[in-house]
């Protein structure tokens, strides 16, 4: 560019390039402001939501609320049986998904070549499974577990439906755990003449525990939060379940039912929502703590 | 092969489990199709789009089976939410990486992770007791398309933000420091260097959010008003495909029930298309890198 004097002192006789420079500074400033505003907006909404639930829900929380059966369609009483049902659904879900998920993750991470057809097929079907809307899981669970396998509206059917749902999350995290195990473990075990089975059980599995725990937590979180898949599989009944074949209402369905179908149910819906959020928080915190401890133990045994 | 007998046993056991897991998707599709067959036979595909309205009866030859208003409702709500959440998600991720001081970035990321874990029914409840009355005080008819779009935006934002956040973390440091050494402004670096490098991650995040928005049921059902009609404005109450299933499944019989499975199948097809798109974008990215 034509510029006799390379040192610009006054902005008035600056060459065109310098003007562009200030314009880009302006864009830079604008972007900074917009990004900070966006972050503040998101934070504000988050605080608003959480404060609202805590503010209205904290008054409901008491030992009675957690243990008593619900009366008058949930307007009075507590959430005792509902917590039990939620726990049972979760237990069924994990009892099925944990072994299946672990086995699949081990196969994908340790015993399958990256380009094998079988591995690719399983992975792709897991990708699709992860995207299936929860209401479609509900339809499937209703048609397959409740009607076709004659389980009816039951905790068992609800838990099995949820197991299908959490498998992709569980498998992906566990697989990551196995991949993070150092390659020397495998080579060393092979050099010592260990069978791959015992190398897996004694070396790789302990090393992969953090990944497994992360997957477990994410899975539990998704299962606890689920509503749409459970309405037509585990059902609405809010009594104490007598067996796994009884219908049982999960905490999330309780919130939905109280807020939509029961006039004057909002107070207890707030209480239940707070209980649900607290449960999720506690599980999250406990799990990250556990993963940390196991991670350290892994380091010590090395 | 390995000389150990137990290894062969283990591998076959694992293969069995993996095959079972892989078969779940096939099983879901199979049962959706199986349950949809009566409706296809008695109603036919055409009538799902040409019938006068949605008044389903157990006998397919009598009721009206027009799914179009609900399909449009689902798509409009999804589109609105993605249009709002995508810039916010990109902004959030960029904020975490390039604008916020480290401790704010860490707290902000924790907060987004927490938001991602909040159950949809809690979002729906909050929308019902806070958002809907707020909209009603501004314009009559609280339960509306607008309430649904706003709530969906909040719900899919964490998904989009966290995926893009991970993509930005993968942008090589040398790109950014190189650009900074050339004297580019911060926004110039982000727009000219970071975004092109993280393009596929950004699209994947947005597609994931889209999938979540179209499949969301509870929150949308609780704030949208659930009137079956073509949404003719942002304040119009409307019903999505997912909400329709959840609302009517309890009492649906015969061809009506079957029609609900048809809408489930429709959702499934949409999701598979999204997954395929995401995969194609991922592949493109790999080719670019090699």
C-alpha cells in the first residue's frame, strides 16, 4: 500500500489498513460483549430454575415426606412407596444393563479389530439406540415387555425398558475406560504368558473401573430422570409395590402426575422435584469421589 | 489364536452379549413395524396426511387420522429451539475456552453439566409453573408454541454446549498461538481459525441437540397446550407427535393404538436420518484430516 511514512503518529493520517484494524477491534469488542452476555443469560436462567425449585421445595422436605405413603392422590402424605418403586426400577435396570454393557464394552475395546464388520455393526446400532426418543422406548417397552412377554404394567417391564435406554451411555463410557488402560498392561501380560481372560480380570478391569463408574453414574442419571418411557411400562400406581410384577410409580412420573393431573398438587410436586434433583446431585458427587479414589488405587498398584 | 481355552469361551460369551445389545435396535424397529401394520392396512399411509382432522377411532375405516398438524408442530418447535440454542451453545463453549478466566470457566462448565442432568419432567414442571404464567401475563394463552420453544432451548442447550466444548478442546493449540502471533484479534482467531478447525464438532453438537429436541416428550407436553391444530402463530397452542403418543396411549385401542405406533416409527426414521447425517459429517472430517 502507498505509505511514505512507516511510523504513524496521528490516527488521522493512518493508511487504510489501520482503519480496518480499528474496525476489527470494534468487532472484537462486540463479540466479547455478546459472548459474556450469552453466558450471563444462561447462568441467570439456570439460577432462576434452581432457585425456584429449592425455594418452593425446601419447605416440603421432611422425614415424613420421604417415608409416608402418598394420600389424596399425592396432595398429602409423602413419597415413601414412590421412592421404593424408583429404587426397584433402577435396580432391575442396572442388574440387566450392567453385565450386558460391560461385556459389550470389553468386546468392543479389547477383542475386536477397529475395522471388523461385527464391531462396526454393534457400534452403529448403539449410535442409533442412543438417539431413539424416550417415548419410542416407551412404545417398544409396552408392545414387547408388557404385551408380548405378558409382563403387564410392572416394575420389571419398566426396568427392562430403561436398561435398553442406558446401554449406549454405559457402553461408551466403559469402553473409554478400557481404552485408557496403558498398552503395557496388555503386552506385559502377554509376555508373561497370561491368558487374555486373566489379564482382563486382574489387570484391565481394575484399570477400567473409573470409566465404568462414570458410565454407571450417567446411566443412573438418565434412568432416574426418565418419565416418558415409564408411563406405559411401569405404570402409575402409587402404592407400595409387593413384588417386581406390581406396577410402581417412579419419582419423575409422580412429579408429572401431580403437576398435570392433580389440582393443588404443585406443592408436593415441588417437594418431589427437589428430592429428585438432590438424589441426582448426591449420586454424581459420590461417583466422582469414588472414581478419584479408585484412580489413586490404580496408581498405587502400578 | 490364543492357546487358552478360556479365552475362546470368553470371546464367544462376549460376542453373544454384544449381539444381544446390537439386536435391540432391530427389535425396536421390528416391534414398531409389527404394531403399525394394522393401521397401514386399515388406514393406509396417504390418509395420515390427507384426512380432515385427528379423530382416531379403534376402527380405522371410520376415524380421521391426520398426523400432519402434529408433525408440523414437532418440526416447528424443534426448528425454533435449535435456532435459539445453537448460537447460545456456541457462545457458551467459546466463552469457556477463550473468554472466561479459568475459575469462571470451570464453574460455568460444572453448571452446564448440572443443567444437562436435570430431568425433563422438572424442566416441564418449571415451565408449567413459571414460564407459562409469565407468557400468559404478556399475551393471553400461556401454554403455547413459544413456551415449548423456550423450554426446549434451555433443555438442548447443555447438549450442544458440551459437545462443542469438547470439539473446541481438540483444536490444536498451535493453531491458536500461531494466529495470535500473527496479531489477529481474539474474535478474528475464533472466527477464522477455531471455527473452521472445529466445524464438524459444532455440527455434531447441533445435530445431537436437534435429535433431543424432536424426541422430547414430557416438557413439551406440559407447556404446549396440546391442542391438535396447525400452529398459526408463536402464541398458538399446539401438540407435538411425542406428546400425542404420551397423551393418547393410555386409552388407545385397535387402529388408534396402531396409529400411535406409526407416529413412533416416524420419529424413529427422523432420528436415524439425523444419526446418518452426523456420521457423514464425521467421515468428511476424517478425510479432511488425512
